[in-house]
C-alpha cells in the first residue's frame, strides 16, 4: 500500500468510515454503485477559462472516451436559456460544473425547478497554503468524495475536506492533509465528479499540475 | 413506497407513521411528485445561513398542481401531525432560501402551480398561481403585447410575485411596495377550507382584483409572513407601461453625504415627483454588482479598508453613494419632473447626474435601469462574488425617511460589522415615507470561525439596533424567533391565539415568524 493511499485511509478512519470500505476494492465497489450508468450526455459548466481548463482535464482523465459540451456561466438571459434547455431536455444527461458563487446560486435553483437531481454541491476556498472544501452530498455521490480525496492526496495537495450529508446515511467524511501544495484540486474535482470509468486509476500528473485560486462552487446534476 | 429507514423524520413522527403518510401522499399526488431520495432533496437543503444544513433538512418534498391536491396534503399532514413548509419559487436567498425552517418538515413546493390565471390589460390587474415567476409573467406580457409593466425584487427573473408579496418584499418601480399592490388572495386553511379575501367570497363578483377591502375585517395581511394558510392564488395590480421611462443616477462622492441625500429625496418622493422606490446604494453594493471582487484589491482578511474603498470608487467611477431613480409618463410629464429634480439638485450643490444615454450599457446602471423599468435580470447576484463562500444574510431594519436616521443606522451597522471582520455592503430603499436599509452580511461558509462570527454579528446587529428602536421587517429562518421578540409579547400572544384557532395541530410552517405552538408558552 503506498504512502498516499495510507494517508487517505487514515483520514477516512478519522472520519468514521468503517474498515470494510478500506483498500483498493473500496473504490471499485463504489464504482459499481455509481450515481447513474449507461450513456449520458455530459455538460461541463465553468465560470472562467482557467477553471474550465483544469476541471475539464480531470473529467477527460476520468472518462477519456466520453463526449461532452462545455458552457461558460454568467448571469445573462442567454446562459439561463441554454442551461434551462439542458435541464428540461428530457434526455438523460449529467451536468457538472465549477463556477463562481453568483452563477452557482442561480444554477442550483434552476436545477431544483426543473426537477433535476442534485447529488453534490461543493464550496471551495483555495489560497496559497490553504484549501477548504465543504461538500453537501447525497448518499449516491459518496464515491465522488472518496475519489476527490484520493486524487488530492496523489497531487500532493494540502487541504481540509468536510462532507455534509443532511439526509444521513453514515457519518460524514472529514479528511485533511497538512501538505503545502495547492495544485491539481480543480482537475481532481473534475475527475471525481465525472466518476471514473472502469480501469481508470487516477489523473496523469500533467493534468493535475494547474493551480486555481479563489472561491468556487462545484456541482453534479443529473437530468 | 418510502425510502427504507429515513434518517430525517418530522419531529415526533415515527418511521411507520411517516411511511403511511408518504403512501397516502403518493396516492394523492403521484410518485413523481413525492421526493424522498437524497439527490432530490439536496437542492432544497442548500442554505446561506451560518447554521448546519442538517438543521434544515426536509424529510421529503411534495409538489402539488391543484387546490384540491393542496387540500389533500393538508388533510394528510393533519392526520399524521406532520408539519409542512410551503414555498412558491423558494428564491428568497438571504432570507432563508428554499430550506424548511425546522429539520424534518415536509416541503410543499408549489412550483408546478404555475398558471397565469387572468390579466386584465384595461384595469391593470393580474391573478396568478404561486409557481408563476416574474420571467414567465414578463414573457406573457411581451408575447401578448399587453402594455403593462412589472415590479419585482432583484432576483427578478427566477423569483415570483406570490412568494415575494407574501413575504412583503419590495421592488424598484412606482408599484414597488408589493403588498400595497396586492388585491385579493385565495388561501387553503389548515382545516381544508378555501378562503378568498376581499370580494372573493361573493358569488359572481368581478371586483376581486380591483377592490382590496371587501366587507368586515380585511384579513389579507395576516396571511403574509405568517403560517395561517397556504396561498394558492394571488391578485395584484400592474402599472400601465408609460410612453417614456427615464431612469437616472445621482452619484455622491462622500460617505458622509447620506443624510443630505435622504433629506433631498424625501420631499420628491412624498410629492411623487419621483414616483418609484429609490435605491441609495453604498460603494461596495455598487462595486460588487458591477463585477468587482474583493480579491481584485486585497487578499487581507477582515474589513476592507477605507483607502481601498476610495480606490475602487476612483477606478470604477462610482459614488460613495449611488442613487437610482426613475421618471415615468408622457414626455411632457417627465420633462416637468426632470426640471424639478435638476433644479433641486442644483440648489443642493452636490451630486452628479448620470442619464441613461451617458451610462450606456455599463453596469450597474444597466441592471438598475432594467429593475426600474420592469425588465427582469440577475445582475445583482454579483454580490455573491464580492467575497464568495456562499454565506449571505440580509439584515433589513426600517426607519423613517430622514437623513439623521440613515446616518445613525449606517454608523452603527458599520461598527458592528467591522467588529466581526465583515464589510458594510448595504443600500437604502426609499419608500414613500419609510426606508428599508438592506445590509447583506456576506461571509465564507467554508470557514467555521467565519460562520460563528457571522452568527454572532447578526445577533448583535439585532440587539443593538433594537436598543435604538429599530427592528427588521423580514429575516431568515434562523433568526425568526429572535426577531419576533423585538415586536413585543402582546403581538406574540395574539399571533399564537390565532394560530391555535386556525391550526391547532400546528402543521402549517411552525416557526415561521416565530409562531410555533410547540414552543410558545407566554399565554
């Protein structure tokens, strides 16, 4: 077992995750219970070019064969109309994103109105030397948290990660690493939310190299 | 069939009873309208208040499309003693969002009751269901060439007239005091009766949306910011779209100008020379809605320095205070009032007018002009990017429209916010004789210390303002009990007396505005 996985697993134990979930088989089991299966359209929404680049790299690493569209968020009627069209299309699709707070406030609201399923909303605060990830997740996206934590460890990131699962389903995960780096969290997040296909075991280090500072909101929406 | 073993249940309701209620709700509404799974409920649970999401987690959410279904939901919840938290669009953001006031309540989401029932173009009236949004209404008026204009709050496009009016929200046009423009409503009571206010109970009546008062006690107000019934229809007045709409701004350079600004505006407002609810936006509200982020200027935690505020003012060509107002009417009417305003401003000797032509498509002028012209837009959400982090609580005391009041409130608010490390991000909305002073307490919810400070700050704002004789007109669900205390024990006893009579099982939104039979004991 490598050092990074040991560090993650220690954190998982600290967060109250039972021993039955530890080990390489744990994430494989998690993949078997992915939020959804089958072919879906995928839409990536980001609020800046930097966020798009790193987040998309992570998505691509998780799902190299998947085709996806990208959309830049803002507060314009055109963006709202495009997003609504996706939310109400009736075609199974997954919308994942990394946006600013203003966009997120609107996007989550529109998802609710359209009866879309919101499995994850994350608040992320990243500064040099400090990274906090506060996640509001459903039971079905628990594996996303595990993937995210694992990738953060692989990237050598320092972070605090706190999960909230208001509907219950076990103790929420609390993970932390005292390292000082902040690279790669955006790609790690994209990777985690895209829910890696079978046989994928992490992001290539190049994809994970980009730094992204500031405050962001991530989400995973299924239509 | 419900989820096996829910971890979130209504207070005092066992799993078996909850399952039985859910079965009945499913039979009534259809399984697609009874939401139990985590990922169906996360979006209802996302909050901007400092507490934990777990305290506001619903046990379920149900959607209804007819009055009969709403009656059915009320009947089932009465039988099983399950509290319901009703939302229309659920977009009151800094006042609590869509989350229920208490853990375990079932959300009754009326988003699918979204019919525009009637618009009368000649009388300027509308009758709508609770799920109708302002954007939907705007599109309807445009598509049908109906020459009426809307008034709405800043979340405009995605918010709705019923929810905003029932919470006594305000807008920025001459019809900006929304509850004043409400005329007739239909309410499902806790006993299942359907009550229509005003003229609505008269068979064959056609003045339900034109005459507010009806006969005997007029009860519309008691259903606003309250939990005595579920509004299923609401009538309100729409302003005829005038031939000329002239938005303008007056910029004032010094923070200390606020008193003089209000003394200047009040007579113009009372005489209706300026007929709309005027906004006086402080520098940070103005800057944030123009797309400025705090991180553009500093990474230092805590209060943004005066030097930086001045720099932002200079860089972005903004005022320390930025007054937005509008004239409406024929060209002759607008010209007369414009001359009065410019003459008065010349006498004041300070302030710089910016017209729509001069502002062009710059922000925030453009979004303000749209709000005053009844055109929905979401630009004001830029406030949430000033700090980021997802925390927002609107602290909104009211006062007389006097300069001395503004000055006092602004100084007190700034001092308290600074004590806890938060910026003053505020504006005054000048009504006819009153002012709503809306301050957005913005903070980072990923930071546990900041959440604790935001909570303490909001409490201190309430306490210190109350000592000066000020109370807020509206508040988020974590503070509704505290604010109810500000209004005194007589009001609370009366409200609970009414609650006991109308909803003895305490199932309609217990806790709303501090009204909760389970908690009240000051009879």
